[in-house]
C-alpha cells in the first residue's frame, strides 16, 4: 500500500476534497475491478465515461476518486481529486505507484507507421544474444526477459506498462524496447516514463479515423521526441520526409539513418533473395535473413540503436546476421510444389506496397503473384480504395476478403476496396468474404513457382467479427492448405 499523496506526486491537481494522507491498495480505472481501499481514476474514453461509474466504485470500496469533474454528491470518508486530464494523471500515478521503474533501466521507444514491431522485437533478440537481460513491450507480446506475457494493444495501458517494467526491475533487466503507438501517445499512456532513446521509422497513411488529419497523426508521433531529456538519443529515418520534423525541438541527442541520403548511419543493399539479403553497413557487409528494402531500414535502425546504447559495432554486425524473422512479418513457407506463401502484417497502403515491391523485385517474371488482402472494420475507411488499387495494380491476381470486420458488414468493406480498382485491373480481382475460402482459392489458383501473399493480419491468431474472436492464423491456414493439396 502507498500513500495517496505520494502516488499523486507530479500530477496537476485543480481541486481536492478530503485528505490525501490515506493509504491506497491499488490503482483502478475499471470500476468492475475496484476493491477495498483502491483509488479509482475516472477516464473519459471514446465509448464510455468513467465518471458514470464513480458511485459504483465507491460502493465497491474505493477510498479515493480521481476525476476531471467533481461529482454533485460528495461522500464522507472518500477523497476526491480533480485533475485536468484523467489519462495523464493515471499514467503519472502508475509510474509513482510502481516506484518509477523506467528510471531503473534503459527504455527505448519505437514509433512510426511501419516497422515498430520488427525493430523492437529484433532489438530484444539482439540484446538477448549479446548476453543481457532484456524486456520487450510490443504488439505481439510482452517479454520480461525469458517470460512471455500476452498483450492486446500496441501500447498497453499505463498500469500494465509500469507493472511489467517493475517486474523487469525485480529481475535486473537492463534494456527494454517498446513500441509506442500514436494512440498510446495521444491517450497519455507513456506520460511519466523516462526514455533512454526514441526511434522514428516512417510515416504513411494510417489511423486517420482516429487522428482526423495526417498532420495531427504526425504531430502526435512527435510528442515522444519532444519529451526526451538531454541525455536521451533521438534516432530518425531521414529518407522519410517527416524524419527531420521528428527531430525539431527535441532536447535529445540527434542522430539520423538512411539508405538514400547522407546520414549518421547509412546502409546499402547489395543483393536481395527470397532467403535473405546482403547489406553493407559502415563499410562492412552482412548477410541477413530479413529481405526487402523496408527490412534494410529496420536492420540499420537496429544497428544504430545498438551503437548508441554502447554495443561494440563488429559484435552487433555479427549478431544482426543471426536474427530471425518476426512472426507475421514476411513470414514464408515453400510447398513441395515450389509455391511460395508469404504472410505479412501489411495493413496500410505503404506497407502493402513495400511488400509487393519486394516480391516483384525478386521474381523472374514467369511466376504469378496472387494477393489475398482485406481491410479492418471500424477503422480508417479512406485507405480501403488505396489498398484495393495497390493490390490489383501490383499483383497478377488479387482476392479481396475479410480482415477483422468487427461491426461492419464484410461486403461493405470489400465494396470500398473495389472502388479503388482501375478499369484495366477489374478482371484481375475476385471478392470472397470468407477469409479461409479466399486463401484456399489462392492456393488452388497457384502453380509451381507462383507467390501467394496473404496480407493484413500477420501475427494475429484470431479474426474479430461482431464482438467475437475466433481462432484464425493466416500462416497455419495457408501452410495446411498447401500441404493438403500436395498429398
């Protein structure tokens, strides 16, 4: 238990009713989880408002309430604290409650549209191979050194983040690599965290349903860099036109990386094959199992970060050559019939184009590229016709299907994808709502040496429809289908 006044250190308070000199058991922002002597933080969410559940939290034993608006009825014996922003207050309180765990390790945040999971996951891999105790907070999972924990969000809530950072402190983790999404930044989940460094990968069309404009999306990402201290490093991809924007006004030490322009860290792709690529980094050649220019950027960002964190350069290059692909990121399987199936998390126009660019650069021209792709429901609708255009333009055959439809009718999402298809490409597309049937059709159409790309869901092992999640693993499904067809 901790004193409420200690938990509130650094939180901007506008009004207080009652004593802050009370002991608190846990911090809660879900009234259903409140227990005796807890503090309940009322959050104004997109779907629900925690202020509507203050009475319920008190009935369940809440000793204190943190809110943006004091309720009309004040209950004796309960402390009420009014704050400007409930999300920000929650994050700072969580950090205080868990003894500011980010200060006791080197926390590096990775932000951008594409590449966050690959860079953070491979940094985790590399530092583990180098002999360190390492943490990872990513879309795919949370790692507390060797312990694997599930995660539901790219950037978990502030309590979850600090709880796991505290776990890392307890076992002596030295480095932690964390994906930092625009949602997480906007919702203040990273407030109170101390970052050793931040990495910017790239910026392209995504989440405009949430941020409303590209400028707002970009500026939200920039907040991570604006909050860095003078001791931290700010590493940015300046081949992206927004790369230098991220470095404006940051107090951190500025570093750049690029393949095309002059930068502090540079790389050159010398050779690209389906089983890997040869890259020159700092005048040293390395072979990596990760293919494509987009992965060359990822490798370069990892190399630069390792250097900035003090690893020896030649040792880093050696370890880079040993890194394995991240699940759902250009993960491929070759059937007995020599059909290549690739599963990738490409769920944005830029990511889909990058993957198809890589595939088309590696093919001889005699094989067909068959792309299975959908778009998520209840998300940015403006990217759907763009995704449809890219898939149909850059593939020999494109099969439009369901991704995670959520509450939207799958056919309505597919209709919006079809709207982006140019007249000359209409004969190249099929629309099949059932995702498994769409993948099966791709397998049936493919012959020896053809390439099947199953895009959009990547590492996800479920499909979400009308509030329900069913088991669905793109990689296992396409692999099983190809194996069964070869018997």
